[in-house]
């Protein structure tokens, strides 16, 4: 039996764009639902689970960045933001709010498809064989490598798809520096300084979930001139 098609949620106040994206993504094998604004999206999300959310930033009422930030408190579903703003600062704001990626308008539908598939590939696959879990102790937190789960005490700390992929990369390279360029490559992003800056934002977000004091990281360390390194207890 084949795996079910990924279910996407499109959130955009422009009906024409919603319909174009819906038809295009359905032709490429996705299940697609749509919402016209943030309030509508909340109602849809209350009743359905999705594999990925594609969301416009500029919407009447609550904008996409604000909605992303609020959803991240309870939801780990990957989010790709569509923005008409090309400035790096605006894109960084979206990443800091919890988005996994962004795409500036206007864009080619093919590029959107490539980015969606890249994000979905980062999602953890279930392990077919049950084995004893491997745990990394990170002070008050611990990371279960087999389950791709971060816990603080008994509390499960939600990780985004990008954060999960970062932990995979670091656990494969424990106590070894990983360069920013290597992280950009392994995350499936285009090369360049802007993308390296985006990785820095993702590291900052991950540190907030791992470290007792994110401003003085003990476990997810910066190695000057070499990159970042995960060093558990």
C-alpha cells in the first residue's frame, strides 16, 4: 500500500492565488485545503492535521508572521511563508517567528514545489525496528535520537522540521564542528550569505529550546571560524 499523499494548507487572502496554487499542487499529487485569512486558518487547523502550511505574510487582520509565531506555541507542522517583501530583515522576521522557509513573490510555481518537497524530506521518518533509545543529555533537557524528540523533564518540546533536521546533522557529528556552509547544503537551501544568516536564526531558535541560558550556550556551541558543534554531557 502506498503512503497517503501529503496534506497541505494554503493560507492566502487572494482567491485567485489560492485557486491557482490548489490546482497546481493537486496536479503534483498533494491533498490541498485552503483558508482565506488567519481566523479561517485557525478554524481549519482546529479540526484537521496537515503535513505543511503555505502561508502568505501580508493578509488583512492578523498577518502571516504573527499567526506563525502563535501557532509555534502548540504546533510543529512545517510552515513556508510567501512574502512580497524582499528585504532580508523581513525574511529573518519570519524565520524568527518559527517559519521553516520563505519564498518571495513573485515566484515560479516550480520553485514552490521544490521547496515544499525539500521541507517534507526533512521530516523525521519513523524507525521500522524498535531498538533501545539513544539519549543525549543536555543539562535540563535530553534528546532522544531514535524518536527525534527533545524533552525537558516530562515535557515534550516541539521541534520544527528544520530544527529536527539540524539535530540529525549535529547528532551525526557529535562534538565536531559543522560549518554554516555545510548546514546550508544539508538543509537543502541555496548557497549564499543570506542563507547562512537564515541558518544562524534557526540555531538561535534551537538554542532557546535546548539551553538554560541561550546567550551563553553550553551544548550547542559556536566554534570560532569553524561553525557550530553539539556537545552533550
